[in-house]
C-alpha cells in the first residue's frame, strides 16, 4: 500500500507558507508532483473522501496552533488554540449558540449589522470624489460588527471613531508570519536570532486591542445575545483574562476574514468583466426590496463565488493523524503525521465540480444540476467540529453590506489602482491585498 511522502510535501508546504503563497494554488505544480511521485500529493487532500476523514477522524490540531491568533500579556488557551478534540468541543459548546443562525437573525443582532452597514456606505460616499479605501473601511466595518456580537453595548465604532480604528488596525496589520514560523519550527534558532528577525518581522503587539477586550470583559451589562453574556454565566469557569483572550481571538478572526473577502469581491465586481453582476444584483434588490437573504439567489450566488475565488483563510489547516493511522483512498497515513487541507485548493483543483475554476462565474451557483456537490466543496469556512463558528454572522455581515452598496451605487476602481496591488498576499490568518489598499469610487445609480 503506497504511503504519501509526508516529509517532502511538508517541506514544500512550509516553504510556501514562509513566502506568503501556497503551491496548491498552482494546478501545474500539483500535477507535476502527482506525476513525479505517482501519488496524488495535493489532489487527494482536496477530495470529499479526504475532507470527510479530515474533519471526523483527526485526533486534534497540531502544536502549530499553540501560538493562537493573538497573545495577551498573560497567554491563555482559547478555542482556536486548544489542541485536544474533546477540550475544543467543550469550549465550542459553551458559546456556539451565540453564533447560531437563529441567534444572529434576531432583531437586535441583525439591527446592529444593518446600522454598521449604513455607516460604511456613508463613510465611502462622503469621501473626497466619493472614492474610498474600502480595504481599511471594510476591516473597520467587520470589527464593528463582530464586537457588536461579542460585547454590545461595549462594541467598537471604528467607522466613525479614529481611536477605535487605530485599535482595529493594530489587530489587522500583521507582518509576523515568518517570525512565528521560525518560532514554531526551530525555537532555539528563534531565540538566537530573535533580534534579527524582529527587525523585519516584528511580533504582533496590540496593546490597544488588549486593553479593549480586557476592559470589556470586566463589564456586567452585555446584551443577552452576546458572547460575553454567555461567558459570564454563573457556571462559567473562565476568569476575566480567559474571557478577554477568547473574545480577542474572535475579534481578530472576524476582522481579517470578513474584511478581506468583501474587499477582494468588491474589487472583482468593479472590474469591466464583472460589472454586469452589479446590475443583476441591483435588479434583484429592487424587485424584492423586503426579501430575506434566503430569497435573493443572485446575492447568494455572487457571495458564494466570492468565497470560492477569494477564501478568507487560504492557509493550511494542519491536523494530526490519530492513533493507528488511517487509510484514505488507498493511501496509508501513519499516526502522528500531519495532514492538511486548504480551501483554495478544494475550490480550484476539483474542476469537475467547478469547471473553469479560475473564472469568476456566479451563475454556476444558480444551476440545479450539481448544486449539492458544489456546496459540499464550498470549504471557505471549513467544516465539521473545527469549522468556522462565526459562519452565519459573517454571511449576514457580507450579504447586508453588498445589498446596501449595490442597491444604490455602482463601484469602479480608482485610476491609480493597479491589478498587481490586489494580488492575494497570505498572512498569519488571512490573505490581504498586496498593496494594502483598495480604492473604489462609489457612483450613485439614478432611478
């Protein structure tokens, strides 16, 4: 029985992470590896059989997650950085209902999202020449939305308050990828060379965000629908620092992911090849002004295609193979070896599910044939017990904003923008535009 050459493929993946890119994005490299080693080095890791085993049999995350997303002054174990499967499930059950679709769609949480979406539009159209840097504004919007779900009425107001926006920027502006990779793979080398490393890859220092979450964790008046309200229930075993650390991870995830997906998607919609989708969205919104999200198929199609082409988390999601090893599709994976899967690979490699995978084509999500298979391969939020807990919140945020923007405005790139500056540049958690800005002009639509 063939064994996947884990050591070699791990080296390729690790070097790709160091450079801020992923070899799995290149179908030609995938095929070259497959032919050379006579095993599906990458393709196997993107097939449903692998994805099912990945989420259901893996014994837990590997130690790469120990660093967590962010680290307070006093390091704590959070849901994201919990390695043992049972411990992770326990923490997830504690707060999972706060991110359930039934809770997100309640009047108070949804009204908070809608109010912040209006603030985003106002900020953009009030900019000089109605041209705004949506990269920064979308991250501000995402921060305001996620902190509303975490802390209301103590959430941030980054869209209108410069101090809050600076706090958000500390969280979102992360250049510590290489530093953390060296710290994980070679702790001794990291200690010896830390002074050199920090000169070009500074550790993630976020004093404003630390203070923001710690002070909010001390409050006792959080709304019933919030995560903080759940964490502070009588049977909670978490202290203030534990609660602050948990909320800080959720805040970071909510800022980077929602903000980056919307940024790449709005950029794509503003390109001449895709402006027709602005018109199709506007026609749908105007024909169904009071419709619920579920009743807007074009909106759902555009967003799903955006998530497919520009997944929020392009990074590898490593897991340990459990005791005894596993056999998947005829390939033996030894116990304690590390396996991983990447959303972008799932979305681009499976061209039998997504024909012309590099093409932005929302219509594919409107076709009845193959719909179940497409949605099974939609892996932007991962899946299973380790999948993104904030999926429903993120979808509500993105659909609300897209409806508010494209029901009244068209967007087009500023003349100073170059396509090269919008290349996906992988970071510690998500992937941001290489140029760290996205200037779009908001043009009012008549009628």
